[in-house]
C-alpha cells in the first residue's frame, strides 16, 4: 500500500490534536490569568527502503504564551493583578509550589487565603491565613494589612506578604491543571521587584478571534488530509485493476 495513506493519516491525527489545544484555549478565554497553550508542527522524513519521498507531520506542544492579559478594575480588596512580569506563588494539590497570574483571591471560613480555584496562596513562610478583620488591603509589594475585627483604622497591622516570583520564562512549564512550575522542580526565590495592583484582576490572554481563525484553518487542513486518504484508496484500487488485467 502506498505510504501516502500513512502520511495523510498522521497529518490528520496531528491536526486533531492541534484542534484540541485551540479548543481548550477558547474554553478558557474568560478564565482569569489563563495562559494560552501553543502548538507547533515539524516535518519528519520517513526512513526506509527506496527514495525519501514521504514526510510525516509531527506536532508538539511548544509551551504557552507569556503575553499579559487585559486588566479589569474591580475595586475588590482581595483582587490583585501582577503589574508587569512575575507570578503569584500558590500551593498545588500535590503540596508543591506552583505559580499563577489569577489574582481573584478569597478567604475561606477558616481564614485561609486561596485563589478562586481553591489553591492556598503562599507567603514568605508558607500558606497565608488572616485573622478576622474589619478591613484587608494589599500593598504594591504584596504586603497584606488588616484592621482587626472590632477595632479602628489606627490598629492596622501588616500580617503577611504574598510570595511574588519572576523566574526566567524559559525555565517555566505549564501543567494540565493550568498552574505554572519551574522546569527543574525547584521553588523560585521571592523577587522584591515584582509589583501588584490591588483592586484589579488579569484576564485570559487568549485572543478569541485568532483562535477561531485557527480552528477554521485546522478544519480545512483536516479535510485535505481526508481527501488524500481517499486518493490513496483510489490509487490502490486502480493498481489492483491493472495487476488483474495483466
């Protein structure tokens, strides 16, 4: 059988995987702090007897987009957005440190500071827990100040500080849970240069119009691969008729 069938089948499979990536990005176009996954294609010559006339398509995840998402002013005290480069440190479900740009934080009934997804927010000494307070404020350097419950503004005190990090972009990988980690598995050191904006959240950096265009393009490419499969079948049938006639 002509190897064009396998070439077109491989191309169709890789295009379907790329469509899944784009679909996942579109599904998270409104998810705060989401970073779009990137997909790339490469060619791989098929080794074997005969002339090198066939090349397979190989797809690979090429990381994620580091572009910043749009900022939305909310005025909510526990909403924070990273101002420029940097990440907010959180505790992943496996207990290890991970990073996110989703700064829509909230307090649990026990006073633990967590993200909207429920990941504990880390400070200099581990997960942050706040005492009952009349008012909570987050400074540009991540310092959390509270006015204890039953007291006035004069009693405001700093009780914790967000762990803000800024590891090199090429040292980061994104997991299936949407959190970012260092490629080597180590914890990034806190970076005092990272700043936050209180009362704002960062949106997804997915460009919905671009993603829809990619979906249409991949759909057309998939149709082309299916047509090639049909052509391979027609070629095989024609070859069988010629052999039968001989």
